[in-house]
C-alpha cells in the first residue's frame, strides 16, 4: 500500500486485484475533503474502476452530501426504493418481494446501471448498513480488459455497432421491479448506445453491453444479435476479468458503470439474514 500525506488527512490506498479495485483508508466522507484527497480519490476511481472507502458511518444525508465529491447525483428511475426523509438516497434490501410474493434480489445477473438512459450514470455507490454473516458478495467484470483481450476480427466486427437499450429487455432472464406510472413518464422507451464505448476520462475502450436491457442490435437479425451478445458476455465474464468484493461493515463502494458489469449474489439465508445498503448514482455522459 502507499501512504499519501495529503493535507491533514493520511490517505492510505491499496490495490484489491491486479486489474480492478482499490481501497482507501483514512477518509471520513462526513467531513469536507481537502482538494488533494478529492483529486487523488477521483483519479484512483478512474484508474481502478472500483473505489472502496472503508469505515464509513454515514447518515443518508451525510452520504448524499459526501458523494458529491465525485459528481452530481443522478435521479434513479424507480422511486419506490427512495428513503422518505432523504429521497436522493435509495435502499437495497433482500426483504422486498415482487407483487406475486416471490423474493426480489436487487442486482442479480450481470448488468450496468440505467443504460436505458440517454446519459447513463457514470457511477453507482453502495454503503453497507447491514450485511449477512457471509455471502452477498458483489462481482465486477472489467469490460476494458475484456475488450483488450478480444481478437482483432471481433474488435473490427463490433466497432460501429449500436444496441437498443430498454427498461427491461424481452430477452432478460432477470425480471425487474415494475416502474411507477410517474417514472414511466420520465424513462425513454428506447435509446441506442455503441457496443464499444470510449471512456470519457481514461480514453480506454470497453465492451458496453447489458443483458437486462439490450433488446436488439441495429441492423442485425435477432438470432445473430443474441449470439453475438452471448459470446461477448461469456468472454467478458471469464474469471480473469473479475473482481469479487467481499463486503465489510462500513464499506462505501463506488464503481464505474462506463466500463464494468456487476452483479449481486443472493447466496445467503434470506429468512434469517439481512442485506441492507444505501444506494446513490452519479450523473454521466452520453456513451460514445
């Protein structure tokens, strides 16, 4: 690990895997950050795609204010999970159920958040409030590393393709919680984004796909599109591109939706164990 003496804050950072993830200690997001710490954390986030800030005990309002060191807040599409006293912050819980009574596990299946928006959020942040004794890890796949490892012929094939993103793809194995009527008015029916996305800060190219939201590829027959998307997904989710985050109490985890897929694991006893996290997203750019 490296110790950066920045301002009054001893900011200690260490890598979590060789390609994805860096942890920071010695930060308290309930207090204003000095300029050096803020710049260092933002740079670490862009370079490593997952930034884990340990030991944060924050109220919802402190979280709302603290995350703005990294960008403006992106309003989430589905308002049913907003905290009543701090609606910019939502919650994730394994205690919610679908209308038919089956349990809703938020974040199951690999995806990138809100890609059906014209300008999807650049980052999602989760703060661990209550965790199961074991299990409930979040897995990330580095889509920039996956892109770099593609054969040149595949890179050429996908270079100019655009995919149609909708709220919920008819091909998605995972069913999302339905939108409220108010949210339906604000969410576009469909948007088109490139399958090869260039990161606006790092300049790196990555595979930009979302199995939960992509309905079609422009100009491609459905069967061919599904074959291509499945091939890209099985390549990207190989173990060599993954970082698996084992949550600790007080973890604030911020990840880059522009170059990662992620999924939550529901591998714990939902009757006796609770997984409850605060969630907020940050404004992003139109994918190019």
